[in-house]
């Protein structure tokens, strides 16, 4: 009987242990990445040998910035995914790059040398103090002969000189060591931030009906990766097509290197709400303030700091757009912003993001360390519901229409453009390497030669300069996004401009900068400017002369704008007396001259108007 009980107990224990869930640690590589305007989708592929029954697959050495709600798992074969858990491993920190490890080792050695030099300096200081305190060579009642005095003086001078020279050398060495320390610290800051992060892990519980090798597809969204578009626009002259290069400025600091990955750049932003807006009732009441128009700063620059000093690699984005830039090695940034856009968003890994009103051409920002803790979140899926979790591979190629061929034979020709219902993706057809760091990398995505109409534009009342505009029709086929433009004209870099597609209609205009060979002037004609009383009315007459001179060797097409004030009261009358053939818009007061100007020629336009109003009122007229 006793033997039977022992046998039953052994069978029970064997049964229990046989039902224990097996755990396998999985090390995988990033295979595909889709980089969004803010964030990236990571895809990992891994083949795993499974035993029959339940198994926990622990995918390790992942990014600490995974969005747990986005984790998706797909498995082929006779395998059911029971649950998916995301967690952080605070014991195994994210791996540091070899360059960072080497720099930190050098920094430690330099810090030890600094301590040693400070110790030597302290010893020298003590010796100098001891020497000064013992300059007396005899007691009060002792006589000193000339020989002893001479020997003492020589000894004191020699010893003092040696100590002082040694002190100077030690201080110079200390200065060089401190300088070297600052350089290494700055280089470490470029490579990564100072904060250590836990390693991300995803636990996948599966049930296999039989022993087999299953292929797993793991995908998730990760933060601290982004891209924003920018453009190089080159025009040799106003008679040839415009060359436009579409560039992606990509940054990833996910704490995991991307090596030999298939990479895409998408115009989507998964962090923007897809909820359609709704109108609310517009209640109108008395004493409501009229609109105030403030002049927009079209360019903002400054420096971004933390508590240690300048902060390189900070993302600076115009809120609600794809227009962005990043700070350089010294924390400096410069960004062009569209009209009526007034907020900049500053973000950096491990720091609290800041949104700043862009009401000043110079804005300095200090970012503070984030106190947010990374917490474990669980996502669970069952059975066949895992199907369709991963986006199907995109097939086909929709190439942008290229006018007169591609712009160049570089990486821009190795891109496949895929148009989706709500976004555009640019896929790099060759494997791509991108290390995790605070650096930003520029990638040429697509190049075009575009036929454009060139026209000079000037508003001399505001700015006495001639701006060259390139006007492009059918621009929608190029799938452009808002972004900064580097302008090259006649072989030289002439400055930056802005591509703001929200205000574009059938024709897109790109400013190619200021042409100093087209001279614009506007001055008041004093002989025709009068002020007089007529009955119970005052009448003021204003006259302006606008001159345009073409110093170029070719004919130009130009448009010039000015304005006449528009009355909002019946008692104020505005009479336009001369526009020299300009088109006058009575609704907004705009006067427009559009003309061709031959080389070395000049055109003059007169603008004259009179304003009548009650004599007991005062009116400010330009």
C-alpha cells in the first residue's frame, strides 16, 4: 500500500512539472522601421523552436520607450498567442555604444589626473608657505655673518624659483586637463543623454499544439524617433527648370541601434488625434474686442539649455506642422515659421517638452529633467484575433512625375514612393544603418526637375527689395510637406525660405530670395502732398513715386503691390487720383502693377489719393 502511494505521488509531481510553462529568452534584431513625424513603428522577425504546450517567449534588449498599447504579435503555424505583456527591466540597463564607453573611460582617466594635479598643487602651496614662514635664519640674540646670510639668500631664491616654476607647470597642466574634460563631456552629450534607462521587454505567452518551428512577427510604436522634411531648391537662372531635392531629417534615440534595416518615412503622425472637429455655437455680444494683428516673426533663433549648459540634438517643431529643426553642438537653433503660426515645441529625451509662444525673433529655452516614471503595462490578445495586427507589406510603386528626368543619381533615386489613403511613405530600397544618438541625419529621398514660371515680387511700402518667386503648377503630384527650404540661385546659397502648403491653391510659390540687381525705391512726392480746409471738411492729398530698375542682363517679369486706405465710415471719403495704370481693388485698397522690364531699364509709377473728413476730427494718414 505504501509503495502504491509513493508511486501515485511521483506520478502527480511528474504531471505538475510537465505542465510548467517553459520560458525562452529571445534576442532579436530590428528588421523594418517606419519613421513617422513623431515616433516610429518597429518590426522584428524571429524564428523560434517551440515544444508542445505553453511557452513564454521573452523578447529582451528592446527600447525603453515602447508604447505598450501598440504591441502586436503575429505567429504562423499551429500556434495560438495567449497573451502579450510589456515590462521594463531596471536591472539590465540599455546598452551603451562602444564610442560612449570609450569616452567615459577617457573621462574617468582625465578626472583622476585632475585630482592628482590638484594634490601636487596643494603640496607645492604648503611648501611655499613653509618656506616663507622660515625665512628667518637666526634667533633674536644670535648674530649672522655675511657668509651665512649669502648662503641663506641663495638657498631661499633657488628653492622659491623652483617651487614657483613647478606651480606654473602644474597649473598649466591642470588647465589643459580641465579643457580636455569639457571636450569629452560635450562629445558624450552629443552621443547620448546623461540619464540611464531600463531595458524594454515583451513577454509573449503561446500555446503550441505540437513541437514546431514558428515564425514570429513583433511590431510596436516607439518614442524618441522622428523625421521632418526639408528641401534644397536650385535655380541656375530664370530660363531653366527648377531643381528640387526632397530630404528627410531623421533622428532616433530609442536606445537601440538600427543596423541594416528596411526603413520608410511616413507623413503620418500617430500621436495626433483622428477625431473630427465640431463647431460650437458662436455667441455674439456687445463690447467684444476687435481682432489685433501682430506682425509675425518669420524666423526664430536662440539657444536651448539644461542645468548643465547648452543642449545639442533638441527637436524644435512648429506646432501643428511638419516644419522642424534641431539644435547644433552648442545648443543653437534657427527655424523659419509660417504666417499666423505662433507656437514652437521643444522636446528632448529625458526632458519635459516645452511649448513656447513665438512672439520674439530670439527665444532661449531651458528644459528640465522629466520626472515621469516608466511603468509596466499589459496588453492581451487571444487566438485568431492576432490576425491582421501587422500592417500588410506595401506592394507596387507609384513614382512621382519627373519632368526632364531625375535630379541626380544619388540616394534620391533609390526611394520608392507609396501613396496611401491618408499618408505618403518613402521607402529606402537599400539597407540603412542608424545608431541611437541625439544626432540628426539628412537623407535625400527624391529629386525632381520642375518647369516653373519665374516672377519678381515687391511690396516697397513694407520692404524695398525684389523677391524672386518660382511659381509651380500641378505641385500636388510631388506629395510635398511643410518644411524649410535651402535656396541656391545662380550657383550660390542665398538663404532659407519656407514651404507653407496650407496657404497654397492651384499654383505653389517658392521664394528664391532677394535679387540685389533689381533696385526698388518708394518715396513721397512732397510737391503733391497737401493739407487744406474746404468748408466743413479737411482734405489731405498723398502722393508716392515707385521706381523699379533692372540691372540684370535679361528681361524680367515683375509684380509690385501698394495700397490706398479703405474707409469704414461714410463721413470719410477716399478718392484715388492716379495709379499710373495699376489695377485698383476698391474692396481692400490694393494696387497692383504687373509688367515686363527690359535689361538696364527703369519703370516709374505714381500713386496719388485724397482723403476728405470732418474738420473737427483728427485722422492719421500715412
